[in-house]
């Protein structure tokens, strides 16, 4: 019958997206499980080494240096395996780059576990987005989809990877529409929904289903606080523009070291981050423990907050320049939580007693800094709501993210993944 083929084609694409989404969820759950155990092992090792005196301080340095070098060596063997990978997903969508290699998934998985697990200031979401898109690309080919549907499934499954990383299905959907494709197409939306829901459901068979960064209930901030959050968003946008510039400048500086092998550069960067870890484990790693502490209202002095902010502001771009698998989101969220808590501590003497507390500013800071760097405000808002499990801050989140996005634009700061994609395409 004449109408049978379009219907079959439509149904096949959704079946492929659902099946591939299940696989992405299992891979994502396994990736998170491995990272959780690697973090525990690293923490135990660093804690034990701290009791060995001066010699014990060298253990975190050696651990992170070796981990960075090994992860870099793995990434060097597979095209586009280094870094976040989100820029490659965007380039494939724009038909500026080739599809993913079959070896990308194991390279990202193993390299990411080693790099992030050893303590580099990197996030799990970049590798999972890249692995999800690679699985989607392979599924589209094996499912005999036409070129357009294969491209849609590839992109949709990248969103499924983000959803599995943070247990955030709506965040994964918005990420695809707002950041990767910058368009809303009904077919893409439906395929992404199918993929993200399947990925989250299957990932929950491996890891816990609680919010990734749970926070206690906070009171709804009063309306008069909205101008405060607007100004806070402006400052977060300026900070985000500076962070984006530092990421690119650090990569360019490492590119200039042409006589130093990539693995040696990675080992040197790992040694620096390992030295920070020896001083305080919260200065290294993806940042989830730090974010959870701040969202729980964990008290820190202004000096401590400023130190953590300054050190991790530099350590994140430095870790990314090690050319290992690893993303920017999770460290960026921790940085935003630090900035929000610090801003509250500095402004609290000027605020009445019924104003929003430090946990509220930490949550809003996470989304606002994300918006200033990535330039995807709605994705930032929804990610924070899904990760924290609270929605009472929705209006302050929207106000601050709007201000951060506009400020970064006015400062002519290029969205970070636009900069990284252009660098990737310009490199031989």
C-alpha cells in the first residue's frame, strides 16, 4: 500500500531510538557506577597516604599524574576521544565532521573512568553525551535508517547520554534543542524523549534513582529578592565569560608546547592537580561532593570559599587541557555553587533576615554560571531543578540565567562549545 512505507519508516526510527536509549542507559549507569567506586577508592587511598607523612603527599601526585597520562594515551588512539566530545556531536549534526568511530565508546569509557577517577577536575557528562551519540549513530546504521533519521537518532541519543549522567530526562531534551541543534523539530523532540526516558529508566537498574545533588527544602524567596538575583546573574555572566576565555587560552597555551609529547603534558597537569588533592581532596575531582556540601548549607568561611573558587577556577581549564576524556559541566556546576555561596556570604550583612539562604544562592549560582559559559539558560535551569529535586527556586533561576546569558553576550564571549568546535575543525 502507498501509505505503508512512511508509517514503517516512522515506527522503525522510534524503535531504534528506544533500543539505543536502553543501551545508553546501561552504559551510563555502568560509567557512573565505576566512577563512584573510583572516587571511593581514591578517597581511601589519599586518606591512608595522608597518615604517612611527607612521603604520603606524593601518592596523590603520582596517582593523578599516571592516571592523566594513561587516559591521554588512550584518547590519542581514537579520533575525537579527548575532551568533552560535545563539540564533536554538534559538528556531526551540522555535517561539519564525520560520524563516530566504533572504538569511541570503549575509549571514552575507559579513558574517562581513569581520568576522572584519578582526580582530574572533569565531569562525566561530556563522555556520556559523546558515547550516547556514538551508540545512536551505530544504531541508526544497523537499523537501516535513512540519512536524516540516522542524524536525528545520533543527536537524540547524545541527549540521552546527558540524561543518564544526571538522571535528568528533560535536561537531556532541552540540551539537544537549545544547545546542540538550536531548533525545535517535533520529530527530533519525540525521538529525544524516547531515548532520554529509556536511558534514565535503564540507568536506574545500575545506580540509585535519587536526585544527583539533593538539597533540603528551602523557602520560596520573596519577590523583592528578584532584583538581587538579577544582579547576581549579571556577575555570574561576567564570571562565565572569564571562565570560557580561560578554557580556550589554556588549550592554546598547551598547543604551543609542540616539543612536549601529549602524554607528558597530561602527566605534568595531573601532578599539579594531584598536589592540590594532597592539600584538600575537595580541590580536585568532578566536584559533586563539594556541590552537595554547599547545597546542604555546609558552613564555610569567606576565605575558604574564595580559595576553593580561585583554585578550581584554574584547575578546571587546566585539567581539560590534559587532552583526556572528560567534560566541563560537573566542575562548572561546583564552581557555580561556590560562587553563589560566596556571593551570599558577602551580601548577607546587607540582606534582611527573611532573605534567601546560602543553599538557594548555591543552586541559582550553578545554573547562572552554566548559562554564562554554555549559553543554554533553559537547559541550566531544568538541569538544576532535576538534579536538586526542588522547584521553588524556578523564578530566581530563570531571572539569574537570563541576566547571565545577556551579560556574557554583551561581553562578546563566545559560547564555549562554539569555541571548542571551531578549534576542533581548524586543527589538522
